[in-house]
C-alpha cells in the first residue's frame, strides 16, 4: 500500500488521504492505589502499622520528600503510643477501683442486714423503736382473698374405698380443706370434713366401696381466711 508520505508520490496521484495507516495509540497503564484500611485497625495495630510504614520509608529512594516528614510522622506515633499506654493504665486502675467499690458495697449491705436483725430482735417488733433507729417498718402484708377452687376432678383411687381428687391451685392458698358427702350434696349438714392438704391433689380414703360419694374443696389462706367451696364432683367408690 502506498503511504501518504511515500517519496515521489503526489497528493493527487490516485492515493486517498484516508488510506494512510493510522498512527499506533499508546497503551493506558492502570495506576495502583494506596490501601490503608485504618478504620479496621485497633489502636495497637494502628501504631504497629505506622511503625512498619515509617521503617519501610526511611532511606527509601522512591520517596525522598514525604509529607508529613518521617520525623513528624514519628512524633505522631510516639504521641499515640504514649496516650494508649496512659489509657490502658487508667482503664486497669478504673477496673480495680470498680471491683473495690463493689466489694465495699457488698460488705456494707452485709453489715446492714446484721444491724437490721439486731434492731428487729432488740425492738421486740415495736414499730416506734424500729423507726427510732432510722429504719423503715415493713407494711403489713394484706391478706390475699381466697377464690373458689376450680376444675375439681375425682377418680377411683388405687385401693378399695378410696378416691383421688385433684384441682386447680389457688393463688395464696396455704392449705386446702376436703369434705365428703355420701347422702345428699344439697344438704349442708351432710358434708363431713375429711382432711387438709397443702397440695392441689390428694387421696380420700376410708369410704364405703360401692357407695356414691360427692367431694368438694376450699382454699385456706395464710390468715386462716377460707374461700368458697368448689362445685361438688361425684364418683362411685371402688
């Protein structure tokens, strides 16, 4: 192919201007970039990384005029190291002081408990005397109203002449009173006390096998306040 600048070749000699070979384009070189990731480093790791970089750049012919100067950068490293050490010392002292404070408070609470026991015994439960010691008097606990026993169920006991009874526990109940009727559940006088129990289930023994029996239960509170009886449950005694 004829070139535009071929000797003895004229512009109008039949060769087109745009038929000339294009000039080679320079290749672009991808520039590398610095990666620091300083936010992912702990305080100690940051100082260690700074020392590594300072050492690598000292006398490095690739970087003859660093900004900041390596001397100034070294001062920054020294200051950071000093502050880290001061923080660690203060943190250790604070942790020790916190532990000492908690131990002292625990000892004080223990002393308070002992002193409270002494005042309780020495005062004989006299509210005026207790208050004269600068201590408060506990309010008397209000009795919990006993509610009706619910979900009473009666089944055959393991032994002849016995029935097993169980019911839903009543909040605040100290004991439960179990009564049995083998005549007529509508007549109050026919109900007979059988036993007390602290559980929400028990066995009623000593009954006549083959007889029909009705059972009812009521809850008794800590102040001997009794709740209403449950609805009767009935079963033929085995």
